[in-house]
C-alpha cells in the first residue's frame, strides 16, 4: 500500500480526499460480484440472492441496495432542507493507459474536433505535455480520472461544474487539490442518499375509511415496516466506501382540511421505541388518541385527502469516518381518502 503524501495543512474535506490514498494496490484486479471491476465500462452484478441488489454507475461507483426499502409502494426520500441535492457530477478513475488510447485516438482520427485541438490533445497525452504514450510505462500504477454525471442529473446545471480534462492519479496519491469534485467518502454517502428507498406511509385508522364529525380518529403505523434502511456506495478501484442509513423519527398528520383538529396539536407524532401512535382497542372511544385527528365538518359527497409524512433521520459512515455524520433529514409522504359523515340522530 502506497504512503499518503500530505501537502501542508488540510481541511476536513481535503482529509476525506486523501482517504482515497488508502486504495489497495491490487484493487484493479479484484473481482466484485460476478465480474471484474475495471475503469472505463459499466459493471453490473447480482448479489448472492440473485435479485440484482448490486449495480454500478458508469463503471466507477457501485451500490449495494440489499438493505434498502423495497416494494411497489416504496419511494425516494426528499431532503427536508430545501434545495439540497447529492452531487450532479464527480471525478473518479475511468481509464487505464490502453483504455484512454482506445477512447481518444478514434476521436482524433475522425478529425471532427479540428486539427489544433487534436494536436493539443496529442501533445498533452502522447508527446509529454502531461504524459508520454498515455503513461503506458505506468500501467498498473494508477488511473486516468475523468468526470461522471450522476444518472438522472444530465440536465442539471450542477453537472456543468466538472469541466477539467482527463488527468492522471498515481495509486496512493490524492487527486489534485484544485478539483473539489474528486470523489470522497462523503460524496459517496451523498450519492447513496439518492438511492435510499423507504416504505409507503399509509397509516392505520380507527374508524377506518369512514369516520364521523367530532369523533376522534386514531392513527398508528405498523412499525415492522419502518425499520432503518441503508445503501452502501463504493469505488472498488480505490477501496473506498460509505454507507448511508435512514431511520424513521416522526410522523406528521395533515388532515386535508382546516376544519380539523390533530393529536397532538402539532400533528407530529414521535416514534416511541418500536411504535408510533397506538392501535385503537375496544373501550377507548372516550379517550384522546396519542396520534390522530378529529374532523369538525363533513366531507359531503367527497372525501378529505389525509396526508401522512414520515421524517427520516439520515446519517453515514465510511472509509476513515467510523462515527456517524449527519446528512439532511428526508421525508416521504402518501395521501389516503377519509370520508367524514355527520352523526345521524333520530327524533322520537
């Protein structure tokens, strides 16, 4: 394993970049899943249960989704802190010397990019500007790094931040300090955040489906469906990894009308131990539910859209980061119809 070369004082993010220097010198030859992980091509493999929980993005970042949420009603969390998003682009190993040659020479030979640009590129990668003969004499000692765009973010302005040309990084060396988009454990954690899937938040209600005006409706969740979920992202070529975990912390009830009262008044029901709210039981009709809603007006011929939203606390650990660090909380909600009727009375 190569030693890290420190370049003066570094910030926390720079230290994270330098963690990449812990790459195993034999990582390029390792098998990951059912295929060899190499720069340049997309690698996909299934996990041991054959369900395809392991997959790669553009041949660099591999996701292990085996502990993620699943099912038809599951979905991605939305950051509760406004416009926070994982990185739209990043730099990571992409080519061996031979692979870079196979990628660039057809472009130059096509003469579609202009002779001046082609010659500049040849001077850079072949004639000794940054490398001679694509660094073939350093085969096995490092990789050519290039930019990747996060899937689904192709039209995102953030994807335009990665404008630096292809560059070489020796094994055991940190990428250039002037490239903040070079992959780090924290960036892997953020990419894993985007892969998190959590179950639907449909709540159990009593009375179910149809309730009465001024009758407290109890709400609760089957907490067996709401265990922590996690996704692990890694770059096998660098032996660097991060695991992002989401844990449910609260449920917010929005009745779908201003003519309603929630329990508690905030509408936010906290997870307590392994449950949230309390299942209704016979004999509790006169009690105030710990989590629920009371409608003050009939829904007429229609229904109210009750929305239940779970807040998930999200944190990560990774290479060189054994203690959990927080990422923005995420939310996931779902609507369900509630019919509210007037209580009918009989005059004798």
